[in-house]
C-alpha cells in the first residue's frame, strides 16, 4: 500500500486529509511540524507528502529543502497545501522541489486530481 505523510500543525486539517487519503487507498503517517516530519522520513520515505507551509519549529519550505537533500529524498511526491496563494509562494515552492500545490480548503476531488497529476493515482482509480 502507498504511504502519505501529512504534515500540518492543525489536527483538524490532518484529520480531514487522513479521511480523504485513506479513501484513496493511502496509508497515512502524520506530523505536526517539519522537524517531526523529517524524523518520519529518516525512518522510511513515504510515497507522497501533503505539506503545509506555515508551521512552528520548522516550516514546510525548510522541511522540503532538507527532504530533497536526503538520500532518496527526491523520490516522494510533495504537494504543498496552504492558504498562501501568491504566485511568488507557488514559484518558491516549485523551485524548492514541490511537485504540486493546492489551496486550503481542499476536498477529495482536488486532492485526487493533484495526486493524479503527479502520478500517485491512475485515471482508472476512482476518486
């Protein structure tokens, strides 16, 4: 089964993301900040990471830079998920190694579409 690390300081967002992603047949691991997410990745890289931008301790941008420098850290598909909608934020995330970008609030259809775009879901898999 594919795994997805959900990184967000909001327990509500993690719960919503978990419900959506489990419905898409992902096994979920959660972290409330970038530092805890790096610890998870050191133990084993997930297939996908749904990543918040603004978090305490270590934000999503800093986490992404650290992830991409890890051995194998180029493999997980990273989808930034944030309220930051400026084109400069989107460009910064993509340049840092994000594969895709979605805005909060999100729903199952949006997550499924973005995961299809980065190759984590096939067109045959129902959303």
